[in-house]
C-alpha cells in the first residue's frame, strides 16, 4: 500500500459525504457510492458547512459498488447505516478481493466483525462529529471534529497512521489508536440517546439545556454502562491513552445543572444539531439503527438477566415510530421517563 490511496466511500450519506468531501477538498483521491439522489448531488457539487468554514466539492459518484473499477490502492470507507452493512459487504465482496482494507466509520460495534468475516484487513473508525443532512446538497457539521482509526480488533499499522495523517490534513483532529473498539463501545453508550432525541423531538442543544432531558439521558446511559460492566466490556481505553471520548465522565456531567441557555429553544433550524435517528424519522425513512444501539444493550441484558427498562422501552417506541411513519416528538422527556418507570415497576 502506497500513500496514493483512493478512498471509496461506500454508503455516502451525511457522515460519508462529510468525511469523503473534506478528504477530497484536502487533496486525497475519493470516490463515492451513494443513493441515486445523493450521487447526483455529489456530481453537481455539495456544500459541507462547518462553524469556521464552508467547503464546496464535486466528486465521482456511483450508485452501486458493483459499478466500481478497483484500483490497487483503494481503501473502503464503510459509512452505511448498520442495518445495511451485511448487504453492502456482500456486494463489495463481488468486486474486491479479501485483501482490500475496509474501515468501518459506523455507529455500533457489530460492523467490524461482519467485515472481518469477509475481508482480511479491517479497521475500526470512530467519528465524533454530528452531521446534519436534510437535503442532498448540504451537510452541516455543527459540532465535533474528532476521529480515531486503528486495526480491528486492536493495534495500529502504517495504513492506520497514513489514514490518520490524511484525515488530519482534511481538518479532523485524528489519531491512530489501538483502542478504537473500546472507544466505539463508549460511543454506543452515548448513542443510546439517539432514540431519546428522536422520540422527544429534541435537538441536541435543546436536550443539553433541559434539566428533565439531561436526567433521562443520564439514566439511559447508566443502564447501558451497568450492562456492559457486568459483561466485562471495556468502554474506554486505559488511563493515559489519548481518546476523543471518555463516556463515564461525559455521563457524570449530565448530573450537573444545565448551563443557562435561553437560546437553545429558539435556535434556528439551520443551526440545530439533530441526531441521525431524528433525521431518519423526519425524512420518512423506513428503518433505524436502534437494534444495533439500544438493542445491543437489551440483548446483553437479557443474556445476563439484567433488566433494561430504559433501553427496551426506547427500542419498542422507536421501532413503532418507524413502522407507523411517525414524526419526531411524540412524548416530552417527562412523559417518556414516566412511561419507562411504569414499565420498570411491572
């Protein structure tokens, strides 16, 4: 592998367009694989809006990975939602050999094992940024720029270091780390509240400014941590290792009173940070990642005989919302918490 990498973004939605677009803007070679409307937008040109700059890029975009013409230095950036991983990997394996490097930039922790069953060089990628995309041409990155990459299940090699250098040149705060999977378990705990935001309709800024929502988010995370601790699963790298996420401290911080923020409720829509599950509901999509986030906790809890009323309730409600085509905001945080507690008492 030389440093003349071509990054092939498989599943170029909000995160894939953001990462691939900024790599492209910084001089890396990038090809995108996306849904038809998104691929057309990439060919015309997309805008990536960050707090301190706005980037416009046009790129090569396909609508099916089976249309790709593989190159020796290709690296696959897997950016599909977790529910699409298996089908995407099966299609990828019809085009590329087992030796092609595959990097999972996805939420959840089940994508890397699926990739490792089909490919020999799998990397874990942690992406700590919020991407909002309510139309194909515009991706907004209101907060976060931290990324970590490393070998799956652990370790660092020259390619991980090269990818970290390329991502740093693209404007990300990126490290190569042997502990990316531990970080991704921590991010899974944070992502348990994607469902909380979608069900309540709260954008992130409003959620963090609301005392009732902060309590609910903390309790959801604490339940997840109890299950993972009982399972012996590390959610953070060892002390002293660099990490973009330290989920235990982030969870304890939710117990503090919110900072006065009278602007959060009146924040213009263009400046709001919406969780990806909120966006999926808002856009009328038919499936969610909840089974790979909250479902990870409920499944482990069931096997360990640990009750998980918070995450099981969130999972039940969010699945119903997708099944019935409901929009975000069917419960207030107080109503949702009361429902969870009533189920826990049964």
